[in-house]
C-alpha cells in the first residue's frame, strides 16, 4: 500500500536558553509516493536534520512525522530501526559499503538483517545489480569498484527491500560531475520505476534539478518550493520480478 510521508510543524532544538540552536523552526512537508524531492540549502540550513527526522533517525523536539498512519516520534527505537530496514532505504555520500563484503552481499545485507534467507536475499540483490548495469561484478569488493559503481551498489542496497521511501544525503558529493549525473539518473529512474518516493539532500542546484520537486531551506525553515517539469522518463522495472 502506498502512502505519503507527512511532516507537520517540525521543530528541532539543541541546547537550552540563550545558547539554544533551532535546527528546524516549524517545517511542514509532504512527500508523495513515487515523487523525487530535493531538499536544498547551504551548510547549517537544517536540511540534514530534516532528513534525519523524516527517516526516524532522530525524534523532533516538537511536531510529527507520519508514515502509514504511525507517528515516528511515538514509536520506540526498536520499531524505528525496523522501519529503516524495511520501509526506508538510504544512500550516503560515500556509499558506506562494507569493504570486506562483495557487491552482492553488500546489496543483500538489509534483506538478511530483516530475516530473509541468504539465498533469497542474494538473488534479489543480484537482480538489482544487473538492473543497474553491474552484472558480472557481483563478487567484486568495494575497493575493486569505481566510485560510480560503488554508488550503484549502494542504490541496489537501498532498493533491495522494496522501500516506500529512499533517502539520499549528498549522494554524488564524492563523485566527479559526469559520474555524479549518471548516478543521479540511475537513482531517480530506479526509484520512480518502483513507485518509491525519493528524498535527496543537497547543496547543489544541478543535483536538485534531477528531482521532480525541490524545496529550499535556510535557518531551519523552508524558504521556497519549485516543480521541475523536465525530468526524463526512465525504463520501468518490476520489483516483483526480483522478489
């Protein structure tokens, strides 16, 4: 069942009194199923804090984040952790792959942590690697992959559990411009074809333009919202074929 991710009046405050820092100052935002949303702003604008609240990594000081009828802040740590294994996928700037594991096992790891058998998990992971043009590289370790290839493995890992939302924090920050553009096309196309929402945090407008919608942030507040009409259609991929 598809569902929007709805944030209402999010406040995140660190410290108290005159030394308090307001990382978020009343942010409301809805992320629809299947859309790609870029959150753009300079360092210190609150964009990464917003991502962490949306993903249930941290609980806001005030406000709510509702996913499939549940307020993430009202859930215990164990339940939020479980959601991050099943409902949410993550792509980080450096990939954060385990160096001792081959690509297919890195991609399969969330499935195995969620209880899927090793055989089934690696089958699903291998299907995603093939879809992302990494067929034949399943046994390569991260040190044997280029930066772009490693990020494709990270994307396969994020999508292996068929999540409802994929969160990407500066996913091309460690890549050159051409490789970064290629990775963004892969990321937006793959999430769109599965119906998952994509939330990308970036300081780079060129990255944000790969997404269908963009909001800008400054001083913990949303300062603008834009819709992009020129995102390219991507070939469809049926996730059920890999499950």
